[in-house]
C-alpha cells in the first residue's frame, strides 16, 4: 500500500506548482501557493521553489505544459548536482492518475497534489480510532482510481512470461491485470469495512448526543488555523490541542459550559479549507454531524489574514453543502492583536485597499450591519472575552426558551 505520511524526523524539500488561469489570476494563485506552502510546512516539508504557468486550463496529460515541466526537471537536476536533493513536487490541484503517471515519468521524484498532501496531514494528526478510520477511508477512496499508476512497472517487464508471439504479450500483460484487480478488490473490501466501522461509531455518537439532555449545542466552525481551539480552551477551560499549524484539530471535542448558571454544550470542530477534498468531507460525516446538529454556529474568522473574506465564503459554502446555511449563527473575528495595517500618505490618491483600512474602518463596513452577530476578540490575549460570554449567554438563552419552552426552571434565578 502507498505510504501517505511524510516523516517528521527528516524535513524533505519540496517544489510547488500552480496555474494562473482566466478564473484564477496571479494574485489568487500566489495566495493558494502561500496556503500550499503552509500545508507543506505542516506536513514537515520545506519549500525551496515555486513554479507557475499562465494557461487557459490544466493540461490533461501533465497539468502544466511540456516546456514548464522541462523547466521543473532542469531545476531538480541542478539541485541534485549541487547536492540539494528535491524530495517532492506538490501541485496545487488534484491530479488524475494519468497526469501523475506522466509527471513522475518525466521528473522522477515523488509527486503529490493538494489532496494527497492534506491526506498526509490528516494521517499525521489523527489520534482517536474514529479519526484514524475516517482518514484511512479517505485515503482508500483517493487511491482507488489511481491504482493503475502503481503497477506501471509491469509494462516495462519483458520476456519469460508468455509462450511466444501474441500469446507472449498477453502473458506479459496478465500478471499486472491480475494484481491490479486483486488490489482493487482488497481496497473495495476495506472501504466497505471502514464504512461499517464509521456507521457503528456514528450510532454510538448519536446515542451519546441523545443522552446529553436538554442543553443547547453550540459549535465553533471556521477556516483551519483561525483559533477555534484556543477559543475553546479559553471559554470551556478545556485542554484542546492548539498549534499554529493547519488542521491541529481533527477530532470534535465537546465540553459542557456554564455561563451564569446557564449550561450548554460547546463543540470544537475540524477546520475547513479551500479545495477541501470531497472524500474527506464524506469520510468525516460523523465528525461534521456535530455541526449539523448544533443549535448555534459560532463562525470564527482570523481577521489578521489578508484574505479572510474569501475564507468566510469558503466556510459559508461548505456549511451550505452540509445543509447548515440556515442555522442560527454569529461571527467572531479573532486575532485582533495580530491585525496590522499601513497608513496611507496624505497625498496618496489611490483607492483604499485591504492593507490600509484600519480595524475601526473595517468594523464600519459590512460587518457593522451584523449587530450582535459580529464581535471582535483576541482569544490568545483574552481581549473582549467578557463581551463574547455575554453575547453567547444571550443567544443560548433565547434558543433554549424557543426549543424547550416548558423547561423554565433554568431561569428562575434570573427573573
């Protein structure tokens, strides 16, 4: 079986490749490659070079054009001559089996795409039996259509297998096809088994959720690395692992929280990302059920990120795909302590940009229309946390009264 996990003991060097198209301009490609480099760093790889190409769309044969592929190959060979070996080339989009086979044949190094890199990270981060099962299921789903690429070495074998002539060529081809079909059958059986395991885990978690009693469920959602786990630790006095890496949290953590004698459940969920593989969304269904069954979604945003508005759109789109677009929600802009802006010169007549609009100016834009649904905090520096608790209390109480109108005993002490 293919090994997905990049060793953390030895940092491999990586080259990144992305495309500039009519749907993705140069600035957007740079942002995607910045994120891809962060993903590579999270997986333990060091990026040494980026390659981009302006095209109408990816080549169905080699993703980039033959000239660009030759340029990448020459760079890899030059690095080898200088005793700086390039360990892998990572492409910013998902590659087909045909593309990976052709690229590997030309470059002769390990080839990863964005999907396989994310799977590497998930495999490294998985701690519980559920997360490990989910990751393995996604890996097998990813591997299944690419099995043929793993057996291309059989095409280079010659002699010995057949009885001569046309039959000889069939004999050469036979073992490869037999092994391919055998592996395909094994993987399909494994996928079935993993699905059964996850269904059992899902039934157990459904029972657990039913036994939680009459409490409002609040789920922290957002892009990866926006500070959800730090916020969870602060609010619930929890010990959820938090790190400045992508996908630090894979397993949903649920904690009981009490504000002014009002109990509710707070869940920290896996972060979303651009181009999130469909197989991962499908495999992590039971984890994302915490989002589906939440009464209130707290959308955490890293306001210090230069492209936080697109991250909001990615999360909103993913929530819509999960059928959660209409759930009650509020948005919390985190990391205000890390927000920076550059003041314009007085004689600068150029239109204001994202980099020279102050935080106060930002608050007066579209965010100002959100009223109680919009809040600015720093979980790390514990800024505006009391205001966050007050708004959470208000929203949870309103939802509790709506959902459990006859359960008034919770509020006897408030009136």
